[in-house]
């Protein structure tokens, strides 16, 4: 059997004497690994001025001492290191191998040990929750399926995968490769992730429903979550493990690919494994988006008093990009009224990929006009055609500068708008790394994980940033408090080179870093920032 690590956290012994001690649940392992990745990048940044001065030809990797990537993991709370295995230290390999190969061994070893930790957490999900008779008896068969979906198939896939990884390590303490194993399992077995992750939309919804309506389940769950074996972690943290794992596995393969020698067999296997994992993650994301978008459209349609049969809200080709309240400025569109009292009334906008709904809350219709005295955070919206096929203009005011910029970006993502930083179009654009995970709260926001590196496209004075994640090119807004800026030009250049190599591997070198096709948006909108003295002419341009 694979690394059976549940028994009091003891290690398992493989036939060649390798001892892999695992004390972390995957949730803890993942957070520790990401925190160490952040610290490693910080340390590289601190050393970069001295190291960067002696780099080789343009385009080559910055020559950071390889020990930087390892030394932060040699402490009492560290993850297991390949080089610290007794068998490795006794073999004399560390005196013979070049540092680059030691780094590669560590990258491959981390993939194996993280899979062991992941499997350990899955076993707790199965034995402590899924198979628990107390919990089982509180649920109907349909509720069991809603909560656990095909988790048993996911477990079997991990077990097979882990067994093959263990066999590879038993062949030799010097790991030959792991990406060939990753590729084979991704092709043959990892499709089970897609079904599980897609079902997570209903999983979360039904968990809340069961928790609220089933007292016996609620009491049983409270008891189970207090058990020492779950280490203070929530039941839901176990449910989301598969999606976290498949995305993390892709990044671990990326890490191996970055370190692989060009045109080597390891590089070829890493490219194949990465491409297949990228496809699985993409299908997982698409499944989740499709389910979430449908749910969202249903909820929006329920809220609309006016129904337009010619433009149905619920459509497979429609999804929400942004929603929220703005204030419509009333009165002549001229600078003469800037100094006088300004009247405005609330509107609620729903921006879809191919439709903009301008609505009023029912409770606002009879409220009358509100007064405002400061012209700030205002932009002009020009619709080239509305439901009556005529042009209409709105002068809209938001509650903050960040909300104004987010609306302008959402309405015109394919244009280089007034607010977009010029640094976006420079080779060395600002970069940030995530130091605290953030889950998106709005459609235009980006969920980011610890250690994610992003190109910074825009920042606001009230604490928001627009960024593009390097490893997959996804864009969105996030709070500036959850990231820190990467100051070193050498580290930024290294991050870009690594991302470019991954992108070349994924797309055959046919695309350039930072160039992505734009999203579809309503063809009817034109947006401009409204400044005193230029409001009459600022919205003439068409998209």
C-alpha cells in the first residue's frame, strides 16, 4: 500500500531504507510550503543586488546561490528534504552531485511528499467523516451524495498515483523522474477531479442547507470537528482538497520544468505532464464557472420586476462580469453646474459579457432625488444603442475611486483607458507576491493564493490593485493588503523568464508574455473619466 501515514503520524519504511516522516495534514503542508516559497523569494530579493551584478548573457537565468532555495526549509518546523534523508546522507551523493541536481531532486521529492500529505488528509475525510456512523445516520442518501460526490474515486486515483511514486523512489535514492508518472496518471485517472470540482458549487450550497436544517447533523459535525485528528481544521477544508491539489500539482510540475535542463527527457516529460494538468485544471474551472454563472443568472432574474422576452437573462452564452450601485448625475452636462448643488439618483447596473442592464431598486423609485455637493469619482457612460435602439448617455458617480476604475475597466477592458498605468506596457512592469490568500467576493475580482506572483496593472489610493497572475494569465482586482511588492528588478526579470518558459512549453512558444485575447463586452458602451472642463467632449470615442 502507499504511504500509510495515519498511524500516529509515524513514518513508512520503503524497501531501500528511505524513511519519509510526515507530520503535516495537507492543509498545513500546503500553507507551510507556500510560506517558505514567499520567504525564499524575499531572501532572493535581499541578495539580488550582489548576485545580479555578475550575471551572464542577456536572457540567461539570474545566478542565485541554489542553497537559498533549501536553507529556509532546514528548521524544526520544516517540510521533509530529500537531502536530509538518512539514506541520501550516507550515500555520499551530496558530495558528488552538482547543486542544480540537488535542487531538482528536492523539487521532485516535494511532489512525492506533498502527495503523501494530501492522501493522509483524504484518509481523514474518509475515515473520520464519510465513514463515521454517527454522521452517516444523520444524512439521507441524496445528502451524502451532495456532500461527498465521487470522493472515493478521487481517493483511488491518489492511492494509485502515490504507489507509483513510491515505487519510483524505491528503485533508487537518486530520483530519475516523476513527471512521466504524473503524465500517465493525468491521462488515465485524473479526470475524476473534473466531476468532483464541478460539483463543489452544489456541495457548498447543500452543506449550508443541511447545516441550517438538520440539528442532528449540526451536532455531530461540531463534535467531529473538535477531534484532535483534524487539528482544528474545518470539515469544509477537507472537502475542497481535490481542487487545491490538482492546481498545486500543476505548479509543482511547473517548478520541475523551470529547473529541467533544456531539451532533456525530464523537460519533455514535464512539458507533457504540465499540458495535461493544465487541460484538467481548465476543465475544472470551466465546470465551476458554468455552474456558478447559471446559479447567478437565476438569482438575478428572480430579482427583476421587468421581464424582457426579447432579451432573456438566462442564457448559456451569458455571464455576469460586474454588478453594483452607482449614482446617476442629473442636470445639464456642463461645467457651469459643477459649482452648484448637484442632484443624483441611484441606479443598479448588471454588466454581462454581452449585455448591460441599467435598473433601479424598487425601494429607490419613490425615494426622490438625493443631493450631492462634490463632483468626485464620476465617469460618463455612452450607450450607442439601448432597448429602443437609440443612443443614451449617463453621467455616473461611484462611492470610491477604486469602484470608478473597476467599472471603467469592466466596461472597456479592450481599450487602453485613461486610468490604466503606462507601466502595464513596459517590459519590466511592477510585480507583487501574495502573502495572504484571498477569495473573490465580486465577479471582477481575482482569487489569489499565497506565493502567487502577479504583474501589477493598476493600483488605487484606497487599497485595491488590478493584477495578472504570471502562471496562468488570469486577471482581476484584489485588496493591496494581501500582497507585497517585489522591489528587485533581477527577481522580477527571473519571474518573467520562468513564466515565459512555462508559457512556451504550454503553447509551443507561439505567444508572448502578457498578451491575452480580450474578453467580449457589450459593443454599445463607451466610457470616459469626467473631469471639470472636458465633460462635453470626453465621451465622443467609440469602442
